[in-house]
C-alpha cells in the first residue's frame, strides 16, 4: 500500500549513488529524480542520451541494481508557459524531454507545474491573478487559459503516446493551483494523461484540506509529495498568508537560478507560514489519513518526501520526515 521515497533535490550535493544510499538507510524505497525546469538534472546528466539510446537507459538503471531503491518518477518543476522564451521554451522542452526519458526508463510519472503566462500579448513577465474581482482580471485569465489549454492539450497527446502520466503540482503562482483549476484544465483539453501531484504543503497554506482534495480529484491524482507547513499565528494575523515580505538576494550571495535572469528570493524572517518537515505542522495521525485517501485512489501511489525545512540540515530533515512518514504508514 503506497510506496515511500524522497524527491532528490535536497541531495544534489552528492552523487546519485550516494543519494540512493541515504534513502536506503532511511528505510525508504524510491527516489524521484529532478530532470530539468527550475533545477538542472544533477542526478541524470545523460538524460538526452537516455531519450535516444536504450544502452544509456540501461546504464542509468544499473545504478539502482541491488540497492533496494527504485526510480519513483522524474521531476521537472518549472514554468513552461513563461512569456520569456529563454525560460518558457526551455522549461517546456524539459517537460517533453522528461516524458520521453521516463518512457525510455520504464517510468510512468513525470511531475511538473502547469506554468503561468504573461497577462497579455507581448508581456515579458508572468502575471498571477490572485483575486479576479474586476472584469479586467477575468480578461487576463481568459487569455492565460487559452495559452495553457493549447500547451497542455499538446503535451497530453505526447504523454499518452509514451504511456506516461504528467502530474501537475498545485502550486500558487501557476494557472492551476486548486481543484477548480484542475477540472477546468481537463475540461478544456480533454486530457487523459495530465493530472495532479498532490503536495499537501501548498494546500495547507491556502487553507485547503489535502484529504478532501484527494477525494474530490480521485483518479486525477497521479503522484504525491510529503511536505508539511507550519502556520505562525502571530505573523499570520498581521500579514496573512499572501504576504510578500521576501528579500532580493544580491549576486554575491548564494542564490538559486530559476532560469534566465530570475532567482529565488530570501524567505521572510517574520513569515506567516513556513515549509517544515512532516510532523512539525501536522501530526502523524493526519499523514495516516492522507495516505489512506491516496491509497484509495491508487494502492501503488508514490509518496515522496520533499525536504525544504530550513531549520533542519539536509539529512536531519529527511530523518525527521521519514520517521513520521513510516510511523503514519505503519498505522494504515
């Protein structure tokens, strides 16, 4: 019942073999490997060869032999609809490449994001409409949905041809970030192979119920990410969960490139909410019920830890999350 693993981005500081070793020591069985988008394919540098060569695919899969850890999805989170072609076209190509690489590796899940276009023709930056109370905002959304529907209809056909399911993370600052959006995308595209990666963390801070979302979406949930959120009441009551108190990092500070000249900003010091390891926001009992709902959709659902808790080290955070996840699983 469900398969437990880790999304590998937090282990990009070591080799794939070393990352697999860490996961095996945690008592987990899967690794979701980043294959492009916002982050480079550190652990699958031969991805272009894998698409073209059965030998390259066999060589890559050989790394897993005898480890007790298997490939549990490819991940190319990015913005394939970005109006800047330096970013958007690359991320879109990464999605298609990841689908083809997954098929070559015998893997049937690719995780990404729906993306976000600009607000009008000629725009150079994405435009996220948070609250469309005025007619102009709905005009922007109509324009964006036409772009999104055309792209994902094409990708759905490619995924169907390769027997791959593309799982969209319901991530804010994307055109698809809640259940209503998922249904709208499927209705507009007739998609059969585009669905959802259920990451509970991005639902928590929107005041959504991840268990209810799983049951609402049912078979449209293809994949899942185990990450928690802690609401900080003193700050949340002052700033709300849409606070933008981020700080721009300078070029001489360590920072993560997101494509082109876009970079990740520093998280607010007095944040309304934070990403935390499992158990620091919601108890083990919640994660049991969440996995129960996922198993009702797919008994073989991949449940992969994503570690973004800045209060804990790379391995420490995985240990904490794995402890909670395995305890929750045992309670099933």
